């Protein structure tokens, strides 16, 4: 294996979390929560990390698909990491909110409500990344609305 394929595999499997024998996407989402925990106090670093992983996912996951010779191979989990990080962006750190974000993100990723179902059928990196990015955005919107409703009721 050449060095470029090794780098692509390492990044897109999120440092081999994607090789876990069962539910690798769920474990990748948990890995994203650990990243969130370590950088949550610095919005600039958090946003930069999230955008970098999204960009890397779009740049490399299509190539990884060709390396693994399988459409949206289960071991490609950079999409779940990116989506989970996006679901927590601008959310205050509270373990209950983190757990709720995790549950919502995994449900949306599994059920694939419109347009996630159509996005996943796209080819290459766009098909791999876009459904998880939108699931992360949906999760974040739900949490932002819920936070404002709770805040409005307590004011």
C-alpha cells in the first residue's frame, strides 16, 4: 500500500475507528464527542476542527470508496465524525445536551428523513458526506430551537 492510500484510509476511517467489528459509525460519533469535550472551550478551534474534518471528508471519502472498492464502505466514518461535530456546534456544554445530540444524530442518520435518503444515493464523496452533514444540521437546529424554547419559558 502506498503512503497516500495509507493516509486516506487513516483519515477516512478516523484513525481506524471505522474498522471496529460492529456499529463503527456509532463509535465514530462517540469519538467526535470526545473531540468536542477537549475543544469545547475554544469556539475558534472547534469550528476550525469541524470545518477541516468536513473538508477532508469531501476531499478523501470518494477516494477511500475506490480504495475499499465498495460504495460508502462501512469503515469510512469521517462522515459520522463530521456530522456529530456539526450537531454540537454552538451548543453549550451540558452532558444532557450532548447525550440528546448523540441520540438525535444517530436516529436521523439511521432513519434518513428527506432529503437524507436521496443524498446518500449520490455518488462519491458527496453521497458519503452529505447525508451525515444534513443529519448534523438537523440535530443542531432541533437543539437550538429546544434551547430557545426552554430559555423563553424560564424567562
